[in-house]
C-alpha cells in the first residue's frame, strides 16, 4: 500500500528543499508538496514561533494549503505550519507528523497522543549553529568585541572597559552549562578545545547518563552558579524552567560572571537580569532572545554598558534548514522500513 506524505514548505524550508522528500518514493511513498505562503520570510516564521511559544497552539491560524490537501495523508511534514485539532480532524488517515524544527510548539502534542499519532522532530537541526554562536557570545562579551566595534564606528578608540579587571582567557574559566542536550553537549565539545573547565547541570536528564569526556556533572543549580565564570542556558521552556534565572539565582553568581542566553527568553526574568547588571552584581551578559521581539525602544537592556545584545541570530545558518530536511528524510526512511525512530517526542 502506498504511504501518502504531504509536505508543507515555507520561506524557511523551501519547496526546493522539501523536494528531497521525493527520495522516499523509492520506498513506496507518494509525496505531495504544498507551500504555506503566509510564512514567506524568516521574520514571519520567527514571529509565529514566538507567538506559539507564548500563547499555545491555538494562537495561530491553520495553514489553508495544509487543510486543503491533508484528507488522505498518512504522514504530514511541516516546518512552522500548525498541526492543530482542525488539521487532525481533516486528516483521518494520519499516522505520523514530522515537525522539521527543534521545538514542537506548532503541534498539538496532547491531541496527537490521544489519537495515537506519532510525532517526530529535528532536535539537533540548529545545534551546531547555536553551539558555535554561544561560544562566540562568550568571547564577544568577555573580550568586548561588539562594544569596541560600536565605539570605533562612533570614532572612539577605547582601551578600557567596565570588565577590565576580569577579562579572562577561556582556558582559565569555568563554564557552567544549564542543560546538556543536543546544544549544550556541542557547546561543551567546543569549550574543551579552549581548555575551559566545563561543568553541567541538567534537571531533566537522568543522573546516570554519562556526560562527554572532559565535562563534570554538578548536583545542583546553586553549585553551578557559584562555581561558574560563564553561565550558559540550554533548556527548553517548561513550567519548571520558566524564569530559572531570577533575582534569587542571579544573586548566587560571581560578581565577575557572565550570563549567556541563546536558548529561550522566558528562562530569564529580564527585569531581574537588568537590575543585576545595573547594580554590577554580575559581570555581564550576552543575550540573543527576548520576551518581546523585536526588542522595544525603552527596554532596560538598552541602557546598560555590560551586556551584548543580538537580534535572535543564534540558529541562523545556511545549513540549518537543509539539516532539518536531512533529519526528516532519514527518519521517514526508517519509518517506511519499519526501523526504530530516533526523534520520537510523542
């Protein structure tokens, strides 16, 4: 029997990229590709994902192209189009949903589980891009790269910065990773090459799972915060991780330590971080994600001289979207050959 696969392309994972799924036709599949024309640019895609993260699956409209073509689909492949209750009602034959992102906010996980429909994703699609960027943010904040660039553009030759007394070599620093999944583990791999001491705390990982060579597990968040010269966040948002960095946890950090957030905005209480930076109770911060994007005029971060701000760029790479397609194609090959899947999340 032919397995019918419906792929929904957009401005990120384009129709040209989605055509790689036609390789699955050699495994007995029939592949149809449609396009979500509402999600035609990366800016629109970023806004949509932020909306879904903040407000849930019902906050975004259904993709009409998906609704119009899903009636006989066995498998639906999406990038940012929502697979919500409306779509599931329109696709009675559905057996598997593939979301070509690390996050699965655009899938109704509870409803998929209730219907016995498998959900897979592309959890490490941007892991290398974000890991590279994270280490770059550590170095940029510590070494004042962005600040120097900005001042030179203004005609200012600056040789002394607010962190002058604690500009450190990475090999002399302890880096604490909060979260040790696909991204955190890759950050660690890069930092070992810098000869940094790397420690990790992951509240959601089994304690008996070994970490990469050269990485030390610590038993508590408090211990990590007290030891670290850099604290880098690599968790997903959940009720347990919301504002895991707040006034109380910031108070545990060294006064010379840097906070790095290339993960999710809601991991950090922005007001508390701004106050800690204003009071110099931590050394600095580098931030790529914000509770409201784009960053609004008057945001307290904008008046600080000990923070590096970037416009949600960590996952940006010419390779990220294609990698997500490669992961999806490989997983569906396994599915069509009755082999175990590697990225099942529901």
